[in-house]
C-alpha cells in the first residue's frame, strides 16, 4: 500500500493557496506537545510501524534538544500533521539520524558540514485523505530550515518502500541501507540531498516550497540565545530543500 505522500498529486495553484491557509506552529506548551505525541502514535500504528502501547504516544529523547524544532501543521485550527526539524553542526549532533548512522555523519560534521534532519513526519490518517498536498506542505518546513541555516544537506530516514518516492521527488540519494531504529518495527535507511545542487530543480517543480526571509525568521529564530547555539549558523537567502548503502560522496 502506498503512503499518502506517494499518492499525492500536487496542483501548484491549489498548493500555493493552501500554504496561505496553513498555520505552522512551534510546539511549546505541554498540551501542544502531547497532541503531537498522540498524533504520531495514531499515524505510526495505522502504518504498522510500531506496536500498540498503553499510553498511546510516541516520544523520544530528542524532543527538547536545543537543536530541535517540533512543529504542528494546522488547517482551520485543527492539527493535521507534524514534523521535527533538527539542525546538525559540529557542535550540535543530537538527532535520530546521528544516533542510527553516526559512523557516516560524524566525520562529515567534523569537517563543518551542516545538516537539516527532518524526522517524526506524520499526518493524521483520516484528515490526510482529503488533503493530498499535506505531505508537501509539511516538508516545506524542512525546506525553510535548509535556507535559514545555510545547510549543506537535507537528511531523511526512510523505510525501503518509500525511498523511490523520495528519490524521484526530492532527488535524494541513499547513503545507508535500512536499519532498525529503537521503537520501530520496520527498518529505515538514510537518504540525503545536497541542497545547493538540487534546490533549483526541485523548486521548479514545486514553487510553493519557496519562502520569505520573514517567514523563516519567525519560525526558526529563537530569542535570547547566545554562543554555541544552532542559530549561530549564518543564514543564507538562497533557496534550498529538505529532504537522498553506506555510499557517501565527498
């Protein structure tokens, strides 16, 4: 069975209209976070990616990491989807992809490369049926993060049955074959895209992924942060996109 993202057809005009209607909210309150943890559980359970649990929530040790932003995507005031954006630098290495594929990512972080790691991407199993553009509207947050933090690569940890979609749509390459991540019952592989290389080709197909400097700043700027913060990375006003056996180009 194909994922919602794989079934989606994205008419550019409608997508642009939907972007204007969607509300991206950074999860800051306990209530907002709990709603997202419950959404993850429902989505993962529907896909058969996890086993049932009594608390009906999916949460991990990276939720409150200083280099992580967890967003809810709201439409007409209701939570439709969520994604977590982690910014990886030589000083900030906390994310699921680093935990699972550290032998690949640590050497590149040592060289000063910057990664956007988009994880915990889920959509409400019922609402998504009436909103085929939802996956694209959600991953747009990773696109904005790639620009704001001047990232070199966008990462995704992807189940084998979904990798062809990511390769076709986002021009990603497979860096590592699937492995089991703690808490999941299906293995995921590491994919990555070199953002400066793919951005214009992807944006030509999906122009609604573009964003303004004001929008990016409102979503990712954190007040009162000092040295050794992920937001110390110099923002770029170019345009980039998130999310490509352990074969990694230099």
